[in-house]
C-alpha cells in the first residue's frame, strides 16, 4: 500500500473526479458518509455531537457529517471558524444544505468569547483543517484547539488532526489530540512516526472509492508493507525441494553471559526456512547451544569468552549474520574489521556489530554492498548522529542507505526499511509487546535465514521485518503483549508462514 503526501492525495481526488467521473461534491458526500458510518457504529449510544469546521473541504466534510447525523436523530451543533472570507465552493454548497435542517445549531467563532461550552459526554468532530494547513496554528485558532483538547471529550478527527502537517515534524506545535483519526484511502507519513502517537490516537483507514488506477501512475518514496506487497516477494516451496536449495547460513554471535543471543538467533534462523545453519560462538557456549538448538552445527572460537575471528571459510556460506551478544572487546572489533574487509556477500549486522561500527565509522564503508543493518533508534544515533525528530531520522536513514549502498532497518512500531534505491517501506505488522530483550536477535536470525535462501537483500529486509512483526502479533494474541518474550515470537514464525501460504 502506498503512503502518500497531502498533495498526492489531492491529485488522486482530481484523478477520480476526472476519470470516474464524479463531481467533487459527490466525492465529499461519499467520504463523509463513510465517516458517519464509522461514527454511528463505534459511538452507538452518543446523543450529542459538536462539529468544529474550517471553511475548506475538510470543513465541508464536517458539514455533510452534521447533516447525515441529524437525519439519524442525533443532536448536532456546528461551530465554524469565521475569518471573513468565503469558503470553498463545496463548503458553501453543503452549508446551504445544512441550513435547511432547523434542528442543527450553527454558530460562528471569531474570538475566544464565542467558544461554546463542551460537556464531557459530547462527541467532538474535528473538521477544522485536515491536510489543508501549511503553517503552525496561531491566534484564536490555536486557542480553540487548546480549548478542545482540554474539554475531556472524545475527539474524532477527519482525515488528519488539525494542526498536524503530513510530511513534516510538528514537535512542540499545537495540534488536536484526537482519540480517533478517520483518514481516507491510504496512510499519510505523519501517521507512521512515534512522535505523533499522542495526537493521532487510533488511525482508521476508510476506503472512499478513489480511482484504483491512480496509485500505479506514481513513483512515490514510501510504501506500507501489507499482504499485497509480501505476496509478490514470498516464494512457496516447490514439491521436490531439498535442503540444498535453501542455503547454508552462518551466525556468529554470543559472548560469556550472552550465549542466549546466539540461541535466539539460531532458532529464528532455522524457523525462517534455511537449509543448514552453522553457529560460531565462544567455547563457553558450546554445551548450551548444542543442547538447546540440536538442528544447528556449532564451531567455537579458540577464545572461551568472546569472538575473536571467524573460524571457517566465508565462501562456504550463502549468508552471514553477526552482532547479537558479541560485545565490544578489542579482539572482537578486530574480528569484525576482518569480516567486513573479506566478506564478498551482503552481511546482516546487528547489535554489538553496529556499536563497534559506531565507534569506528570507517568500518561503514567496508561493508559489502547491500548489507543489512538493523539498528534501534539509539544504535542509529550512535551510527549516524542525533536527529531532531522522527522525520529527520527517517530522512537520514534513506540518505545513508543510498550513500553506503546498504539496507537500513530502523526498528520501531512502524519499522522503516530504507533501500539503496531511495525507496522506503514502513512495516505494518508488530506491536509493543515486541519491545523485549532478544526480539532483535530473533530478527537477525530471520534475516540471515532468508538471505541464505537466495532472496534479494531488499526483499529479505521487507519480508523478514514483516514475518518478525506478524509472529509478534500472533504471540500477542496468544499470551498478551505484556507477557511476551522473544521465544514466543520464534514459536509463531511457523504460523506467519502459514498466513503467507494462504495468500496464494
């Protein structure tokens, strides 16, 4: 699913109007009808609604919603921001229609003294600006938004919470704090960044029937990973396949006290479908790994506590993953340098491998092209510097992926996968229960296993993150977000593959 800017959505509206064809007024009616359906289904007992409207098309949506709710015998009042100018044609047409309903109380706001009292049992509909605002709120508009936010009412924003720019950070700005946001057709970038969580509330995607041919005309930067995207990547197994068809992976992980990281990565790698797996670990972990992951072959570093060098020919493996639990000892840093300088295939680099590279930035240029880096935000900052906000961090990730010709998986709720092509995917699976120790080690194992199976590195990143998140969702359904541990994610990877096979 494409993630589009406000301007691209406006163009989609115009494309639909021209090619369906449909009038802009009827398209507004369609969008508002979908919103009204959602409101009446989710607020069945609501008796009173107050709708705040600007004079643009977002306000026009609000006026249609007012009319449709009134027809269902719900008490509706409408407050219109009035600055002395005429509204858009569609706004004016719907205002004229609404004036025919005598039960609707319509008032105009020009100053603070025009704010109407809001009881806490009133549902507030925010139709002030939507995507039509290009500057921070100020004056009476800013005071109105603060007033609405203080009301204690549930707030439903139409399309976008008023004051929230769709493609820029709004940290510190005055924005409607929506309980729910009803947005049209596709996600906007602003909905996918953690810093906006408090203002967007729960986002609900409403299909208003915009023309299906339009997205195919775009070369947009962002996409949301969904079943449709994944179905184009995932390769079901052929009937006569054998283990030699699915690659041999090497995972180099663990140190004294952190052998668990190698166990988690190994188990996840095997669950990802790899044909063969070898793990290199310090000698101290030999008995642990052999007994807990009997399907894996094990070789040990000559050092008993840390990784100091790779112990076998790199050419024997289709994919290599390293970093989980390896620590940052001097000898381990030397190992990583040697690995980066001699590897001829893309690597999967996580955790302490990233921390070592952050200490010695020159190592970033030694990675084989299309290597996959999996930093969480703090690791990302150590690698590439602090960012002022989530939007800036995403831009840096995309820029660095292009510059270093690598793939950067910036972990978060909507994990960002930045590709060397400049394209980026936000992942739609996963939940807060995955914020638990070892979850990243599981992702490393999945990615390494998929890479060994011959998937292109970009596809590995998109598919691997999706599978990891989906397994986390199945785990949350089974044992809750609070109780989830990394092993629960591993145990649901199989369920995730069953979901993928059902797409065919």
